[in-house]
C-alpha cells in the first residue's frame, strides 16, 4: 500500500501535459492465455484516437482496461502501468466507481436501459448525485441530449421508452447517457458496427464536434472510419501494438509491413 | 426433360415423406397426451360435479319459544346451545301424520342430516327475531337420501341389504310429489370444515389451511431464494465452493418430499418445539422444499438478462449493488416470479411432508391463523379418499377439482405476471 502510493507520487511527465491516458508495459491475460503483449502508448487530450486491427487482436480488451471494465470478468488479469491524468488507475486506493465517472463508455451494441429516454440519461447524474434539484437534473438531461445531437428528434417524447428508438438514435442516446456524467474521456467500442452508413455518418459528425470537450478513444473495424475521424491511430495485431502514430502517417506511410499489409487489404 | 427438374422426383418425395411422417408423429403425441388429460378431467368432473349440489328437504319449522328460550332472553349464545331436534320432529309429524310408531318416527327423522338441527341453531343465533315465528326452511338431507336423489343408489338390491328401506322410499316419494325435496347449490362445501357426516363436510377449512401454509412458505422461500440466486449469480466469484453449492442445490431439488417432512418433524417439532399440525410448520417444511426450485429458476432468470445491460450500468459508474438492484433484478423479476409461482403450485399439491408433521388430523374448525391446527387441500383429499361413506367419494373428486382449479389459477397468474413485466430488449 505504502509502496504503491510512493510510486504514485512520482511526478508524471509534466512536459507533455496534454497526455491524458498512458499505458506502459501492459499485459492482459484471460486465465493462462495472453491477450495483450507488453503494450505501451500515450493518448493525447481532446483528440480522437482510433484502435484498429483484425478481429480478436485485443483492441477491445485493451480499451476496456482504461475504465477497468475487465474487472468484472472473473479470470481476467491486467498487469503493467495504466495512468489517467497521471494517476495509476489500478492503484488499490482508486475507486473504480469514481474512475468510471471520469471515463465513460459506449458499447458495440446500443444498450439503453429499458426505461424512458429521460431516465436513461438521468441515471448517471442520479447515482453520482450530480444534480442539485429537479430543474438542474432536467437541465443536465436536455443539454446532454443536445450535445449528443438527439434532442430535436426526441424532445416531444422524453418520457417514452428508450428501446423504441432506431438503432442510430439508441446509440446516440447511449452517448448522451455517457456525457451526462460529465466525463473527460469517452471510450467507444465499435459504436457504429451495427448501424447503416447514414446513422454512422451522424455519429461520426457528432464525435468530430465532441472532441473539443472530450478525449475519445474508439475501437473500430472500419479503416475508413479511423482515417476519417481520428487524429491518432494504433494498429493492433495478435495482441501486439504494431504501430502507433498520427493517423495521416499510419495510412499513407506505414513503417511496419504488418500495418502495410492490413491497410492495403492484403491481410486481416 | 430439363436437366434440373423443378417438379417432384423420387428423392424429393422421400424427403417430403419424412417430413409428413414426423409431423404426424408429433400430432399423435400431442393428441395422446391431451387425451389423457381430458380423460382425467372428465372422469374427475363426472364423479365430483354432483358434490356441488346438495339435497335439501323443505320443512315448516315453528321456532317455539317454549322449547328454545323459555326465559325470553334472546341471548344468541344461549340460543346456539338450545335443542332444535324437537322442532324438526314436530315439523315432520305435521307432514307425515300417518307415521305414529316411535321407531318409524325416529327413522323419519333420519331422512335429515344430523347437522340439520345445528343449521337451525346457527340461524336462530344469528337472528333471534326468528323465535316465536314459523318459517319454511330447506334443511340438509342425510347422505343416504342425497345419494338416492342423485341416482347413486341401486334400487334393484334386496330390501334388507339396502340402507333405505321401502317405507323410507315411500316417504321420500311423498316429499318429492309435494315438491318438498330438491337439489340445491351446496354452499356448505365451500364454507365449512371437515365433518364425520359427508353432507355436512366442506373444503373451506382445508383451503384456508393451504392458504396459510403457502403464505408462510412464500414469505420465507421467496426472499431467501431470490437473495441466494442474486448472490451466487451476480456477486460470488466462480470457485470450487460455488460449484459445490450449485451441485447441492440441484441435489436438494431432487430430494423426495417425504424426507423434508421427516426433517421438519425432527427439527421444527422435535428440537424447536413449534406447534404440531399447524400451517406455520407446514409452511416451513414447504419452504425448504420450494427453496431449490426458486433458486434455480431465479438464477436462470438472472442469467438470461443480457450482459450489455450490466455493462451499461457499470460503465456509467454504478456500483455492483446499484447495477444489480436497479437493472438486473428488475429485468429478471418476471422470470423469478414465474419460478416462485410454479414452486408454490408444487407446494400446494404436496402431501407427504405434511403427513409427517401432523397436518393429517381430523379438523372441523376453520383455522384462524398460522398457529391454529389445520389440514391442507391434498391432505383433505387423502383423508376423504380413505373414508368408506358414499358421500365422501363425490367429495373427494370435488376436492380434487377445487385443487386443480387453484393450480390452474396459479399457473395462469405466472403467465400473466410474465407477460405484464416482460420488457423488450
């Protein structure tokens, strides 16, 4: 306990003050099977960082380390050093509830609660006690829905079920729900994989406008999507981080042959 | 002939034949099982339906103040204890002036149930104004008369082998001709407890006993079962110990009910000295039995809640308990309730463990609470099925009908609950 707190007190690299998430020598095991091999990289603030790679390469597993969603998987073990704003998130003193309030998540399959649209968005503020009054709560809900670009479509049916919305609307409802807790980082795990191109475009525009206020880390299957929206791209293959850098560089001038092959469509 | 024939070929015919045969086998299986069910219902219904009516005899009763209340106090408690037999004897004398012999008069009185006098006592106690007046009253006939009117007595048998002799038959015929004997709805069957006289016995005491037992059973087994399931499914880490617990819950569900009865006998009665023959102990034993069923059903219900729902809540920073009780449990509730109701329906039909803890006693009074001695519906059926009197045969079937009605009602409740609380994903 004391040792780890001493370790934590070491000054984080202040020179790169816009690094919000960092991973150093991270390994992830499912039982005896290693899913992530010694991955290290840094994610800049207020940027969109894309994690790409073929299925089963470990990009989702890695994403879920940042808000410790892997904790709920019984035989999953994470080692290494993962820091959020300089704090070791696997420190025993860190409360995972507080961490997840700072780092929100949007999942592959839109998963609104079987409740009204209002209650879906209001749930986070309610459990964290963010709203001081009923009016304040309504304000949070409305502004979150507006930021997620959904308010105009659902303004007249806030108290109808959230599961009655279309797939794209449901996914934006989930984004609004994540925003309502006022996180700094939003992790997105293939948020558009079950949406049609039009709904996908709406969400991509939304992400573009969101990056002013939030850091977005997105796992995506679609290389075009990564190229369109992200500033940084990390390419994963078989649990290794093969290459990480500016999106422009990765897509136009990849240094590794594995990246080159994947991007040009020769493998993966 | 084209190369790829789109019409029938030998191979296609064989494939379709296989499908047709399979369909017919399925239909036959369904028909057979339905047939057995219908046969059972019809057989029980035919035997039992006659118990829902009861033969009654119309008598002109004079509530004679001299006999019932010589001091004219009109005290209901005293009125309930007075002797009403003479009133019936008098009324019968009026109807049958030609019957003069003492012995015949007594036989005449036996056309009515032993309980008829108590019916009059109840009426007078409820309404003391009746004293001194004369009323036409339908009184319960004896079981022998009842069986005769319902056509269940073979009159071809020699007179000295019959319970009703020719003279009695002639009296009954006279009553019939005057319209003084009639089958009426048997409300006593649904309002009274057990009795030695079939015509006076009812199912209500057993129904109330069953109700109290199930109440105790539900209050104990449902929260315990659901909490166990929630802990095992949502909180406990999979380990050697949880595996052992899981296997043993399944084992418990398969333990014969009589073993639970013996366990209840030795622990609840022997060690804890709880009152014997009561719904309290019955409910405890039934709770032990129902617990594994509820746990297994609740765990299945929790497992069927999609994991994306838990992730959604956890991802927002909800704690494990908040995730479980705000989202997972409400989503699993219909399944849990269905499991509980089906478990309770099983407990309703359970007999063997209740025999072990003494709920098999002959109990006339309707129980007022969970610590009153009581019996239950299936045990009452068992008791009546054991009785030699003809009147109890139809009552056994009628009680089975009542039990089946309750079981169907409970299973229907389960379906309705599931439909009502079910949420779409």
